[in-house]
C-alpha cells in the first residue's frame, strides 16, 4: 500500500468516528449502531478500569445506549489527537482522545437512589475497524476513562 492509500484510509476512519460522535450527540441511535459491523461490540469502562457494560451487535448497541443516557439528555462529544495504525487494506486500529458531557433531568434508579444529572468525562476511544462490502465499519469500540466528574 502506498502513502496516498494509507492516508485515504486514515481520513475515512476519521470521518467514521466523526459520524459516530455526531450520531451520539443527536441521539440518532440507529445511525450510530449502523456504523458497527454485524458482530461489532462497544465496551465502555469506568475510570477505575472496570467494565461498565459490554454491548454486542448493532441492535444491542442501539437499545442499550439510550437507556443508560436517559430521556431528555443533552450529549456533547469532542474527539482529539487521533493515532491510526493501518494494518492492511481492510483492517486498522486507532486511539482517539475524547471528552464527553451528558446533562439530564434528575432521576432515580429502580431502588430509588439518585442518578447523576451531569457527567463530564475524559478518556480514549480505542476502535478496531474492518472494511466489509467496500465500507469501513467499527468492529470493536472500547472506551477507557481517565477521569469522570459527576454531579447529582
């Protein structure tokens, strides 16, 4: 693969991640889920490194994220400083520094405990990409956190 082909792949992956955060910010969950492969997964972690949850497949991703965000939420994502390693013409990995903010109305969990009304998080998206049917998709997305500030 020549340098122009490698750079073209990197730009395609940057645009794919931009579509991901745009869909998240606009709460277009089906669009967001469509960016994953049929067996794609999304695994966000807590700041202490523990797994918050694992979602497998676009249907589970589209169903689970809005439940955890909650209705009436405002979501904002920023991506920075990407590192993309092109492994082949149809496989790549990357790391994107990220910041997200979620504001939502007051609510309680099923046991009556209050849940956060604002979350300001900092961390990294670590996607693995694959090209299938001529389109780049997210095969695996891991979100690691370095800091999360919560307001109740």
